[in-house]
C-alpha cells in the first residue's frame, strides 16, 4: 500500500485501487448491495441514474465492484451516501454490479450474479473495511428491512427487497462472529 495526500487528507491505496480513509463518523454497519442491474452495466450509467432519475446529489454506495473484480470508490468513507434510508449516517455501503437476470418469460428477476472476480474483490474489500471499522456489523441491504413479526430476525417474507441477492451476514459471519442462520 502507498500513502498519499488528496485534498489535504492522507489516503492509502489498496490492491483493488479503492481508497479507504479514516473517518470521523462512527461506523456501525458495512452494508452489501447489488445494483439491481445487468452485470454489464457501466459505473457511469449507474451514476447517471442516481443524478438524473433519482436526483441524488450523493451516490448510493461508497464502493462498487465491476464484473471483472475492479473496485471503484464513488465517495470517501467520511461522506454519507444514499445506501439505505434511515441507516446512512453510520454505514459504509459496498455494491457489486449485477443482481438481476432474465427469467424464462423475459422478466428481470433478482439473482446472485456475482462473478468469481467480484466475490474475491468483495471479500478483500469487506475485510479491509472491517479492519478499519472492527465493530461494524456486516450485513445485506435486505437485512435492514423491518422485523414485522418482532421475532428478532428478518425473514424472507419481511424483506422490502432482495438486495444484495445473497445472505451477506452469513457469508461474512467469520468477520461478524455471528452464528449461522437456521
């Protein structure tokens, strides 16, 4: 890793060209997302959607991982982004490009479309973020849905959305030190 200065702030590079910066925010969540697009969607198309359709001034994620595993930082970690309404002030948001596939009837459906390169890049990035924010809980966007039956678990029928289309809490449970879901 190399240290360098950007806008008067000390930054460091990572093997995935992503930048992780010490932040003054208290980070309690590392939230995994999918972009709910084709895996071939460009980062610029996603940015344009946020800017032009949703009228967002901030991106939806801090980091995004392309199909080939390249990690792109969209916002510094000290900035609040638009990842999950009501949970952004204390969260770092990480997404992979993908999360949809076409079913046999030509409809787009939610699916875990991560490539092996994306899986490896996500794992590496989440591990680095967790080292920087060791008390942060790692979970998926869907895990922040309301617990409608108040049993302490977000069950499939309670999920507002499928994002990130895999069980992030389970996949990263070795970092979370949480038990596997039943």
